[in-house]
C-alpha cells in the first residue's frame, strides 16, 4: 500500500522492469484515506471500490521459454 501515487508508479515501474510483465496501479479508500496498490496485469481483476489509475508496461517483455523438441530414441 502506498499513500503517494508517484511512489506507487515508481515501484510498479521497477517491478515491471524486473519481472518483464505489466503492472496496474489501483486507487481506493481505506478508512477514508486514499491509498494506492500495485497488481500484476495478468489475471487482473479490479477490486470493488477501486479505480484503475495507470498500467505500467516493461520496456522488454518477458519471453516464455519453449521446451526443447522431443527427440525420438528409436532412430527416427
């Protein structure tokens, strides 16, 4: 949780670069105080009462490594 929007955006940018995936900054109120939270974009669902502030994308997207081809051991 962050009380400052800029701090939340900075942390979301750091996490996006580190993990290679997009993150969302969402604002909401807790006990009458405006707070910001960071959620990964993959599988994202907006929490009730939350407002999507911004989506931070990494400069370089993470690539999923494909498994090597299975090589048959029967000579073919």
